[in-house]
């Protein structure tokens, strides 16, 4: 069975591009644009891996990650975080909150694919 | 730079007026003629006991030979050296200022300018880091770039993509390129013209300070009997250069209080009383039945006139932040840096309602002695069980009786040579000066 990835991101054209390359790579891609209901979606699915944007409407990616790590059912789920700000303190915060991988925009498709394959394999 | 006379030149002029030979005066003062010659040509600084002896021999008051501006210049040069110079010949600062007063003034002025620019740079950097408009604008650019990069690399990736998807991705790229164009144009526009009207932003308090200084801290338009509140607003509106919004609000608060002070203590009456009372705030407060802090502000606001001594004023809040500063020769407080806690202004904060009168002396033999009147009062009337924030006000004038013992104060720890001061909070960046007395 194809592995499931949940892409939590609010830019429609980024969603479309990432969905395309991951689907072509054999993933089943679910998407979620709203921050507030993102955690419910994670619990309902649940996916094998989450790609999480930092800047989301309603709720920040950091808050979602924090809540995921505090919940036993999602605490160990691999999370790839995407941010438009590569600042040191964002990276530090993400690591402190228990992110699996951290990537700054604009990323290359190859980077995303490599990260997702590694995280799912590991 | 105006040709103000240095101490040595004044001594020399006085000696020549009296028809005294250099050797004779030197003998009376117990120094060699060649040393006196150096002093007279401003190659050696002089102060303290030797100045008193020479002044006595010249039948004049020592203060006739000293120059507060010169002492202030020396303090500023030392501060400049402490802030930026590791290899400065500090022991020759007086020699330098004496021989090249113009250059010395330029060094001091450049240091002041550098400090102001550094503060502005910090403000600008903070703005870059925290401005939500800039962050949003950058986010737009990066999002569009991300989408374009990802989509374009799918199209050129060499793998077969069906026609529907191709059309779709082409459309997306077109759309995102439009977004990128708009976002980058907005970003360039934002960086071109800062929101507050161009130039390097000044802190609002600094803007107000420059505005008030340009007016000489005296506002004739607010001195008329029954001057209306609109008169203050008109002054703010007419400010040149124009004040930013935050600065205009601050200036209006200041001028409103000025107007109230002026109405309570009318200029003509108060001027006459001040001269008669020798500018003693306590006598004036009793004479007019006025609050002492109002009298302090009013004295500082009197116009520059030979009948009044020079006056400085500082107002700070309970955290010691300077709300208003009118500097004078020998008196200034650093903005944006920690001041000397020994100023009566700060001591007043621990004794709310208790007026303090202190004679203080800055380090250095020739530094002027200053008479300080300070008082801290609640900013608004206190409510029951509710503390009101304090505001301290300090009026500074030259000390009238130089024989009075003076409390030490300093220019702030980093620039202060008093190494053994009990209030010291960080080491001095200055080499200790051997000539600093009264530690």
C-alpha cells in the first residue's frame, strides 16, 4: 500500500507542485491548508509523514508541531518543516520542538524528495 | 569654531595687563618660568591649587580663567577615546585640545555624530528584524519563488507529463510570476521610502529634544496670559523639520505642561522674583505657592539672558529613562547608555516627595561644580492602594560657592576615571588619569 503524506501548506501552487512530485514518486498525498484544524486532520488520517509549513492561517506550524509532540499518538511521527525564514532562531525553535527535518524555501524538488524518502525509510 | 580663549591664554593676557614678567609670576607661584610658559601657551593643562595660586597672584578669581566649554570638551574627548580608541595618547588629551582646539572640537563632534548614527543603525536593524510589513512582503516574494522553482523544475525534469498537467503548470507559473513581480515591486518600494518619511529614523524622544533645543527651550507663544491650548498645537505643527507622529504627540504633552507652567508662573513676575531670590527654587516655590517641580521646570525655561545663570534640566521616569533633557556646559546625561547613578536626579527617585539640593563635581580638576535641585513626584495623583509612577525633575546651575564641598558624580562608568567609586557598575574603558582629584 502506498505511504501517506499529509502536506500542511496554504499556497495553492506550492501544494500542486509538491503533490505532483510526491504522487509521481508513489505517495498518496493529502493536503490541508488551515492551521486551526490541522491537528484533527493528522489524528484522523493518520499519515506516515507530515510536511508542515510554518506560516499558516489561524495557527503557526510551530504550535502544531508542539501539540503533535505532546500527543502520544503523533509524538513519533516524522515531520518535515518548511519555512520562508531561514533564521537561526526559527531553526533552533523547530529543533527544540522535535522536528525531524527542517528546510528553507525556496527548496528544490530533489531536496524534498530526498528528505521524504529518507524520513519514511528511517 | 569661535575663538574662545583657553585658560592659558587668559592667564597670559591678565599677566601682561598687570605688567608682570613671566619669571616673576612663576616665582610667586612656586613653579619654573618655562613651566608657566607652557601653561600660558596652553601646552599644559592647569586647574585646582596651582590655578588658585596663580589667580591670587594675578588678583583675580580663579573662575575668571577657566572655561566650562573647555572642560566639557575634555570630557567629550575622553569619552571619544574610551569608546573607540585603543591607541590614543590619553595623557596628552589636554595638550591636544590646547594646541588644536578646532581639531579637538571636530573629534568630539564626530564622536557625537558616530554615537547618534550607531543608535539610529540599531533602530534600523531592529526595524528590519521586527517590522511585520517587511516580513509579510518578503514572505510573498519567497512563496512565489518557491512555487515557480518547484513547478518549473517539474516541467524541465525530462519525465513525461500529460498535456493537462503541462497546461496547468504553465498557468501556475504565469500566475506566480505575476505575484512575484507585484511582491518584488512592493518590496523595492518599501525599501526605497521608509514609512516615516525618509532619512535615517530618529527616536521620537530625540526628535523632540532637537525641536526643543532649536527653540532654546523657551516658547514666547505660550507665555501670553491666557495663551490657548491651540498655541501649543500650532508650535508643534510649525516644527521644522516636521516631527513624526509619535514625536509630535510627545512634543504636545511637553508644550501643554509648559503652557500650564507659564500660566501659573507668569514670565515678567517670575523673572523679577527669580533674580531677587538668586534663583533659589525653594524661595520661589514659597513666594508663588507653586509646586517645586513646576518651579524647577520654569527656571529652566527662562530665556537666555545675562540676568540668569546658565540652567540645565533633566526629567526622568522611575526606570531612569530620560524623558527630557536640556544640557548645559558641564551637564549632560547619556541617552541610550547608562548614566552615573550618583546624580541627584536618580537619588530623588528613592526619596519621593523629598526635595534634594546637592553641589556636585564631575571628575577632573577644572570640571565645573554644579548646584543640583532634584525632586521626584508621582506622575498622576496616587489612588488608594495603587502606586503612581514617579517622575524625577532636576534643575542644574553653576555652583555659586566654589568652596562648598561637592559630591562626586561622573559621566557614566565607561568614561569615568573614578576607579574606586562605590557606585561603579563596570570597569572604566579609560586609562586612569593621574590628575583626577577628589576621587
